[in-house]
C-alpha cells in the first residue's frame, strides 16, 4: 500500500461540496477540513504508485471548486506502534 497527502485549496463557497466530492473518489481514504493556507487535506491510499497519479490528476483535479493542489508522496509510515520500534535501532 502506498500513500499520499494532497493539500487542497478550494473556492470559499465550495469547500464543503469539494470535500464531499473528493471523499467519493476511490483511493481517497480520508478528507480533513483544516485551517491555514490550505482548506482541505486528502489522504490517498492505493496499492500501486501509478494509482496516485490516476487519483490526483484524473479524478481529484476534476472536482468542482478546487483551485489548487500540492501532492506529498509518503515514503514511510510511522505510527505510535511503529515509532517504538523505529528508534530501537539507535540504542
């Protein structure tokens, strides 16, 4: 499984509808409404790297109300469970 985080800027009047549209895309695991420079953050989880491009460029980019995106591809995942073992190698 590979993951990406997509930062999304949406038109002010379309934030909620854009969030619903993004959440309906296959491969989008979660969508968060956030404060700051970006309006939404989408977490994409797909089986293969190539599918990230498909989700972002073929589906997400077509959602009405989205002005701009930045995609951050994850190389590694760390969770509370993973962190306890990740730093064991330094001891």
